[in-house]
């Protein structure tokens, strides 16, 4: 490890021990972190990102042992998932211990736990004797940040420190799975595919549908949304209907006469996920009136990408 990294990690650790909020890199998206066991520190997170209090936070741990200190009951399925996929883009919902303040879980008796795989954040967690509550580091409802620059643009003047870990390698938020019942249930599609999970624990229920009173507000109809209108469907038809003042977010095809970002020239869904949010931000910031976009193949990470595109396009 370079000494440069050591000193920025130490700086982040000091601020977090003081109860401050710090942006941290993860493999999925950047998080806005604070001491998960300190209710005042956690309150800061909600205020910084204008997040409604009914929306619970994910608690990030540095080890499976730390997860065990936060939950009464780690089911066999949950333990298999931890052993297989942690550190990684999987959040596991379990019953919580009293030590976690109510504000973290919005009063629920369950908590979402995740061990992220970014090396800087794993080092940071190893230096702290508490876990980190962290939502994505964006204003509530907007596109999640996949670089330190994204965080700085929107929250830079509201937080004391951003731990810069480069661009996020997965690019969409973690998959959330509820393991408190006999049959595990996916609450949010994300950076770990359903197929990979089912290989390890067998069939799961998928409950990642939109609702207006959601169990996971990542499930709100409109979320991860650009400011301008995003229209989703067949690009040729949308071009026909909406004229030329548009930019195009395509999966692999190029549109030479238009402002166009392709998610993956080679049709790789991992690359597409990695590029998705940065592309949405770029097109949101350009001069065209609308964004038109298309679905990607609906398997593997494609399901999470399509979920985010749908929510970005939702008109309430
Ligand atoms: O990849 C990620 O998960 C990123 C990085 C920073 O770890 N975090 C993230 O957090 O996406 P956030 O707050 O933007 O989304 C967390 C989602 C929320 O929609 C919340 O409702 C759900 O997790 N959640 C948290 N605790 C829960 C619980 N106990 N039961 C059900 N859903 C929960
Ligand atoms: Mg979020």
C-alpha cells in the first residue's frame, strides 16, 4: 500500500471517529458514510442528502465477524452468501441487534449488511472499531455517483472529505436480499446477478417491483433519475416521434448523426453497468432537451441496468 493512501485513509478515519460524514468509494457506487452506531452521526447523513427518514441505510462491515456482532440470527442461506460473495456487491437483510440505532433502520427490526470490496474502504473499516452506515452519495432521487468527481459536484461543499478511490468497477448499487424468511427474497436488483445467487442458495423470490410505499425506497417508481426527460424504448421509433433535439443512450449500436453514448460496444453487460450512471450524468448535462434510451438484454447484470433505466424514465 502506498503511503499516500495510508494518510488519506487515516484522515477519513479521524473524521469518522469524530462523528463526521465522509464519502467513501465502494465497488458499486460511492457512499456517504458515518459511524453506524452513533445516532447523531447518522442523522448528519440524512440531512446532507435530504433523505426521508423512512428510508433505511445499509450498514457496511469489514468482516463476517463484525456482521455477527450486529445480527442475532444469521441463517444458513445468509452465511453461505457471505462466504461466497463478500466482500462484494450484495446486501443481506437480517434481524438487527439493539446496538444499531433506530434511525439507521427507520425503526425496522431488520438491518441491511454489506461488506464492500473496495480496497481503500476495506482498509478504512479495518482501522475503525465501528461499522459504517452509508447510502449512495447523491442527493435523494438523483443518479448515484460512480466517481469522486460526481460526489464533489453535488455534495462537495456539504461534506468535509471525499476518499477518492477512482471509478467504481461495478457501477450499479448492490443487490439487496432479505434472508429473514425461509425463502430468501430479492428486494433490489443490483451488481450481483440473481443467477449467481441462485447457484449458491437455490431459488429465491424476486420482489423488486415498484411501489409507492416501498419496502426499499430504491424501489420507488422514480429514482436514480436525471433531471431531463428520459424516454425508454425502441430508439428508431423514439427518434421518429421526438425529433432531433435528443441525445441517445444505446447499448451497443452507434448513431453517428446524434449525440450518442454507447454503454458497451462489445455488448458486455458488466461494462454497460460500469458505464451506466456516468453516461446518464453526461447526457443530463448536455444541451439536448431529452434523452432516449433502450433496454439491454434482460439477464445477468442486464436486469439491474433495465431496472435503473425504467426508474430513470418514470413519470409520476
Ligand atoms: O451498493 C450499495 O448498496 C450502495 C453502496 C454505498 O454500498 N448503497 C446504496 O444505499 O445504494 P442506498 O441507501 O442508496 O440504498 C439502500 C437501499 C434503500 O433503498 C433502503 O430502503 C434499502 O437499501 N434497505 C436498507 N435497509 C433495509 C432493510 N432493513 N430492509 C429493507 N431494505 C433496506
Ligand atoms: Mg441511493
